C-alpha cells in the first residue's frame, strides 16, 4: 500500500492497520477497539446524511472529557492526601506525599480502565456499536470512591461487576438505572464488608484510621475541624475529602453546563434542610450518640464524608438522575435529605450519600413519570377545553 | 450567564421597540400581544444574501418532483412529448385523486425521470419561449367556498396547503380550526420577507382573501420589533413573536396561539405561496413565481433570485455563482436552510415549499485529538467550547457530524431549543418504542421535522431526530 507522507503519523498508522481490523481481517474481532482508537485520535470526518446538514461541535467525548478535567483538582489533591495521611506522611514534603499517593492510586486507575474498557469494547463488538465514552468517567470515579487500600483484584472484580451488571445488562450507556461507579463501591461495600469496614478502613498504615463519619456514627461527635474538612486534609476515600477541590470541579461542570445545576444545588439544599430539621428537633441535652449527632450543625454535613463528591459528580450523572428539570430538583433534594437521614439514624452505614444516591437512582424514573404525566394532563385538559369551547 | 443573556435579549428588543417608536406606531399598540420565546438559537452563518433581487428569464427546462410532497403516491397524467399549459396537471395523488400537481410553465413534457423500482422522481417540461397559461376564474369576491376549493385543486395550488398534525397536504373535505401563516423566517440565512415579497403585497392580500373563504379564522405571525411590509395586510389576526429561531416556524407559533389538540386540524401555508394563490385569483392563471434567497459560504454573490417554482438549481445558482472549489474540496447544495433543507444536486429543481438555496462546504478537516484541543474557532452551544465568548461571530460551518452517534445521555438539552410545552426526549423515546398512545399524549400532533431541527443540531449524541419524527408521524398516519 502506498503511503502518503503528507499525513501525520497517527493517521498513517491508522490507515495502515485499517484492513487488519476491518471485516475479514485477522483482527476483525478487535474492530470496536480500532474504531475507538481512530476516533480517539481524530475527529470523525463523517458527514451528515439525514436532517440538519450542520451540527454543533459538541459530542459525547468532549462532554465526558470535561468531567475528567473537573476531577483533576480532586485527583491531584487526593494523591497528596494519601501521602499526608500516612503515619509518617506529615514528615514528608509536599512532593514526597504526592509521589507516594501517585504510586498508590495509579495501579488502581490502570486496573479500572483496563478491566472496564475491555468489557466495554467486547460489548460494543457484540452489539456492533461504537465504544461509548461513558466509562471514561466511571473508570476515573471508581478509584476515587473506593478505599485506597482495596486490593487490586477486588477493584477489578468490582469494576467488572459495575460494568456488566450495573450497565451492560440494561443495554449499555444511556440505559442503565444505577450509577456504575456507585455500583462498584456498593459491590465492595456489601461483598467484602469485613475487609473494608471497621475503624482502619481507609489506609493500611494510616495515621488515624477513623473517618469523621465513623466517629460521628459511634460517638455523635467528631474531632475533625471543619476547616480541615473543607480543605480536605482528613482521612477518607481519595476523591471525597477536599470539599474545596470538589467545588472547583463543580464550578467547571456548572459553567460548561455539563452537569445540571438543578441537581447539584438541590442536593446541597436537601442536606441543609434535613440537617436543619435535626438541629431543631434535637433534644436540648442529648443523651445517645444519635441525639448528639442530631446537634451537628447542618452545614457541617455538607463538608464531611462523600456528601460534596456525591452531589457534584455522582448525583448529576444525567443517565441515572432524573431527566426532567422539575424531576432533577425533586430527586436532588431527596438525595440530600436521605443522605443526612441515613447518616444520623442508621449508624451501621456511616456514609449515607452512597445509599441515598442509589436509592434515588431507582426512584428517578418514577419522579420523572409524574412530571411528564402532568404535561400529558395539561395537554388533555387543553383538548377538552377546546372541544367545549 | 443564561439569565444575563436573556436580559440582554430583552434589552435589545426594547431598544428596537424604541427605535421603531417614531417610524412605526402600530407596533406600539400591539406591544401587549407580543409572544416572547426565550428558548431557541440563531445560528449565524457566513453567506447572507445581499438585499438585491435578480429576476430570471424563462429557462430551458422546468420540473416538478413528486418527492417534494410528503406522503403523495403520484399517478402520471402526461407522457413524454405531451404539450402542456402552465397550470395543466402533470400527476395526481393516488390516495386523493382530486389533488392535482401542475406544470409551472407551458411547453412540452421532455422527460419522465424514474429511479429504482420505477419510482417517479421528476417530470420535466421544456418551456416554450412564449408562455401560455390555462385560464382560471377570478371572481373571488362572489365565489363560494366550494368554488375556491375546486379552483385550488384544479390549479395544483391545493398542495401548498399543509395540514397539522402530520405536515401533509390538507384534505379538501376538511374544514380546519384555523389557518396559520408565518410572515417571517428565522432559520439560518433565511430570506427576509420584506425583500422576497416586496412586489407581492397585493397578491398576498388576495391570497389571504382566498384563504378566508376556506376558513374565517386566519392568523398571520410577524416578528416583533421589526417593520414588516406585511403590516399592511388586512382582515387577518396578527400575532407578534420575539425570540430566536424557531420563533419563525409556524408550528411553534401555532403552539402559542391556538395549539393543535387530538382530533383537531389546522392548516398552514407558506407566505410566498399565499402570494401564488393570490395571483391565481387576481390574474386568473397559475403564476408560480417565488423569490429564493441563494445563500451560504460557498456562494460567491449571495443574493435573491426571483424565478418560477421548478426552475433548475443550475439556473437559480447562475447569477450568484458557486465559489471555485480548490484542492479536491467539494460543496453541498441544499434546497432550503441548513437545518431542515433537502440535499440536492445541480440537476435538481427548486420546489414549491422552499424559499432558499444554501451552499456550504462538504466534509471535514483532519483534526488530531479534537475532543481535547480547545478548538477556539468552532461553534457550539455548549461552553465546553469557546464560541460563547464571541456571540456575534458568523461561522462557515461544514457538513461534518462532529462526533459519533451515541445513545441519549445528556438530558435537559433538547428542551432548551424547542419552545413548546413538550418533553422532547420523552416524545423521541415514545417514537423509538412505536408507542402510539404515548406519542399522542406527548405532543406528536404539534410538531413536524423542522420544529426539532435545532434539537438535532445541538444533540451531542448526533442522532437523526428529524427523520425519527417523520417515522413517528408516518406510524401515526398508518395506525390512526
């Protein structure tokens, strides 16, 4: 085959290997992988066939990529914090902490992507579709929400479970009911409870094992300062500790319109409202840990645990959240309410956010149904009025 | 930011209003009637038509294509070599034999073009140098409704009357709830009706008189804050719309004036076709002359061209000229606008429903890792790109899809570009599922393809939503 040296190298390589991967070629069973690589390197030059002759420049890749960019502050801070939370981490300088965390997190990111993307490619191949970009985001979220000490085989298993059971059996990206990343965490949470629960869950050699939520669930108070919780220098899953970094990412998502402000804001409002209600009804002299927990100022709930991370990166998943504007407000609000409710009353599950989001994922279609039904009723009423007139 | 933009739009609107204060008083009195649409998008493209009109002489060849008419199964009435007058029927609709489709010129039927499975593509007529017209009665004032209907059917102009729901040619046995005409077009590079209709005002008035014989309830929508020559039209109910595209779509206007409910029918007519109907009743002949805006970045001299319906695109493009294409690049010829027009070739002919021809560059450029690069020069409604920084920039858009086809992931986006009380994603999903009852409940009666064209434009999943809506409508027609 004559090569055209005017073309850049990746293009030449892609063209060279095109026959190998296309139907009849030796590696035709890897066609979806080839196609994914092709669109990864070059914007598809496919032209419009039907309908609008020109199209907006935005596509799924760009949209998903924006979430990754929004995650960068959280990832970088999380890496540093892994080192900082080490027993001797405080003696490290900032780079030593970062490198320590970097090498802790990297294997888990690689494992998640390799396992997840292989399964995605396989399903795309079977369905004869292009590989979806959805896993770009899920694959980055999973290492950020599972404990850092999680063995890699468990991460791999959880990822496979999340992709196959959480997404592909429903029909793939866009059809899933539950957030795949949360499914991965739930899988570890329920299947390997013993290995990741208890006080020293987060770091094998952590300075202090207990997370603020763990403390609160047991005693109703926490020793964590709220400034630390805001900046993120506390123990916790890699992604969830720094509210500041999460809000930076959240700001980008809201500005670019990738995430819905309705969902994001209403989760925070829901948390504040429920926390506020607890503050009001808490007994003046709290006796039990739960009663003490109820006196925790409402705003502090938003800074602790995975609340902010869930609100910004999990609840806003467009596929599993509500799809109507009104539904987004309702579902977001309920997530905030439930997260705080579970935290305070169900001490067995200190992190209410995960359960709240998964529960509302399941209820979102119902909420949407009633919102859409209101539109249908409006239309039917209008029709009746028109006939009578 | 969204709120800010809306504010400036409102400000601009009021500024225009005050500018018009002294020049045009009637607008002030109608201020209370203005319907403001906040949703939508004006796509600013390179290649707007200059405000000059070139009149084409009679060309060599004209043609009518049955494909222009949605849902029509053509039955030929002529064969090659037949002599026809302007206004003589060429074919009729099998399901509605009373609906005739007529020749725009007098001459000889020169070719009957057929495609695969002998599908009728076009009937070509070689035009006489001296045009002869089939005579029609002009006594509009005394004519009864039945006589007007019969004249329209016989003259072939009944086909200009489109029924909602479904966007198909109206049934002549029906009496609609109302007739709607949009007096402006907001599509990208759309013709300015003040220029397109500048010599047609009397014909438009006569056309409205004829439409009022069909249904007393006739609505004309105009752009708020702009001086329109159609202000002079009398005897119709006028409405004023403010906002971006698709504010000029008659479907959107109907939704806000008097929406179509289940079991109801309304009719729509393009404003230039109202003029053609008017000429039928004043001149007593079928004179299908229209003004087409020849636009787009690949047109050397974008301008208005006045010619007969059925003119070849070659002739229509002749005065404006297509820019020379270098380096193996090609162009796409579109009959209509870039959002809802039809892909055409220079051998095709302009149809009766369009009033615009657009030429844009075909295909894309090779871009390494485009999803990662900033791509400052690209147009997107999403702020993941930077076009929001330059809201006034005009773009030379190409025909690339800009991404791969994906399932619906992003939510809440379609809603922003369909100014109707409809949940578009739910409607689309109902169509995909073929659920008649849901489609009906969710508003299939109120939309046609062009109304969802913007949804299709902005869709990051790159789905073919206009084709989907047509499939849904066809399913409704079949099942109901």
